[in-house]
C-alpha cells in the first residue's frame, strides 16, 4: 500500500530514502512494533521510497518475545541502528536491568552522532535508561507515568500529551499516538502535504498537534448515534472563511455548548483550536506546493493576514513563511532529517 504523492509535493532532496531502524527491546509491544513500517515504510515520494525501515534487535535471528505469548522473528542486528538516520524504540515491558547494555550503547552513540532518536509508548523508559531524556521534556503511555516519574525524576515528564518533539529526541504516548508521531516525522521530513496524504492512506486523522491530550473521552457509541466528522469535513472545505463556533454548531444542528463538549470528546481540542491547527496545516501545504504570494497564502488558509501567518507558523516551525518556503525549494543533505 504505497502512498502516492503529487510531484508538486515532493521534497527538495535527492532520491535517497531516510534510513530508519526500529529497535525491538523484548518483551516488545507487537502493535507498536508494526507502526513505523506501516506508516513510514509504505511512503513513496516521487515514485521512490521515502524511508528505508528495518526492524532490529540485540540478538537477531532468534525469536523476540512479545505480549500475548507471541514470538517475532527479527532479521537485523544492532548494525542497522548504528547505520540509521533515525532510531525508533517501540513499546516494551523491559525495565532497568532488563535492557541489553548494547542497546543503550547504540542509542547513546546514535544520539552523540547527531542522529534522531525516537520512542513510542514505553520505549521512553529505554531512552531514559540510556540517559537521553535527562533534563528534556518527554512523554510516555499515561498509565505508566507514575512509574516513569519515580524511576527517572530528572526527565521533564509531560504525561497528558500525544507526543513531544525536542529536536533530535522525540517521544510519544501509547498505541495510536505512535501513528501521530510517525505522521509528524513525515511532516518534518517531507512536509504537511505529504504527511496528510499518508494519513489518508492509513485511514488516520490529519496530523494532530503533539500537545493534544491523550485522554479523548469519545462516547461509545457517539452521542445520539452521530459524529461531528461531517461538520469537520465541511469546515475543512471552508478554511478560508471566518468560521465561528456558531457556524459549526449550525451545521451540526446543535447548540454551541453541546458542540464544544462533543468536539473536545472526539478530537481532544476545542473547535477553535482544531480550526487553527488545520489552517496552519493548509498554510504549510500552500507554501510547500505553490508560489502564491504570502498574503494570498494567509487568506486561503484562513489565517487572514501575513502577520497572523508569520506568528502561527513561527510558533510551529520556528521559521517565517518565506524561510519555510525556501526550505522546500533548496536541497538538503540526503537522508538527513530537516530538523537538527
């Protein structure tokens, strides 16, 4: 299931894929272990792979223990991690002395060499054990937050968010938050247009902000058997218009108060927070894929003015609109993530 990306959305780099090593630390969480390959490994950009994903472990060849009594054959050893541009540690039940010292060494070496190091779910315990999270903001699966804080008090734990991007070290919460983090990596490496195309192909929501709460309390089934998904789709087609909560409530045929409560239950965000996030996404896509003037990008994305666009884009990316656009019109080093 390759993710096709329009030519206009291709990154300004050569054809070399970004090398990703997915580090299996037994006993592994099988679901987490599959996420990077499903999201990153299936990405094609301009007809070529965007990522070269390899699953590795300290003792390759033999079975790696997973939850539920599963045994997983992992073909690659730690050399794959040593050669990777990005190393991802997925969920594991291993703690402290259970982690092979060679795994900790390869993580420290990768980080010391300027490579990107990532964890999904309880993989954050492994990064913390390697000392890579000391003094950094990080997150993990919320149910393990108390244990994590007790074991690693030097880490600035943020237990309520989906993921934390601290430059070359990124951490996510559990399960589906790993998908969000992988989509965020795609957005960082290949842009918002490519990340949103990838999200559609894996039937996931568009790239969600890392600061969104882990605790999304959706009613099951949805209240009155309905969902606000049609209203969100309606709004996405009208981002250039000055939408209000009253407009959204009118489309959903509900009160503003009920809309706000249900919106938060389904997305973890208020209606206006969600709209702002989608507008910044749209602005990034337009800057990456068109040569429209900055004022027109601001208008079409619903951010209204160049000053508003500049403010919100700088908060997300650290770049002004012209600098962000230039980053997509000049080549970067092959296989190197965009963010240092």
